[in-house]
């Protein structure tokens, strides 16, 4: 059997704020909250449009499978937009934010989609969001688990 090398890494990679540009974390928590509001509106509109289209196209037969539509739309919305070349959802772009891996690389689809799932699960336990108040780089617990960091967009 072959040896596996390069897998010795910490469970929670840490980004040192000194490595980030000045002002990269200024106002990130507030901007993320507003961006979340925008994104929830966008996902709701997409879900409603898709629900209506599927209901009409299948003559109502798809109503049995449509209840999990919002989570599926949110999963692909976040995964495709964050892993895209702009590295942000439309709400994040409106608030001048971007998401990267803790090493600075672009977020792959799977990490972005897992980040969305972890976020929606963490909304059931609101005290989990208090982690960002004590984190040195303003990361929430679901950011740490997904290995990402949200910063202000810099040219």
C-alpha cells in the first residue's frame, strides 16, 4: 500500500489577523447580517418561482416532493455562487464581502455548500453565533468547521 503524505493538518485551521490586509475584518459581522437578509430574499424568490414552475409543469403531482425545495435551492445557491469567480453570494457582493479558504484560496463547491448546510443547522442553536464575538478573526463556528473566512473585498 502507498503512504499518504500531506494530511497532517490541524482540525480547525486558524487565520492570523495579522496576515490579512488592514481593514479586512472591519464591519464584517454587520455586513454579513445584511447580506443574509438579501440572500434569504433571493433564495425565497428562486424557491417560489421554481415551486410554481414545477407545480404547473407536473399538473400538481410534484407537490409531494416540493417541501424540501427551499433547503435544496439554498444549498446550490450558496455552493454555486461562493465557489464562482466572484467568491460571494449576491447579498455578500452587495455588502462588499467575499469568502475564501483560510489559506487564501478560492472556496470549492463542496466547502461552500457544506458551509450553507452548517449555517442553516446553526440557526437552530442561536447561541452558537456568539462564537464570532470572541473569535479573533470574527469567524462563526460554522466558518471554522467549513474552513472558510469572510472578509471585506479588496482589489
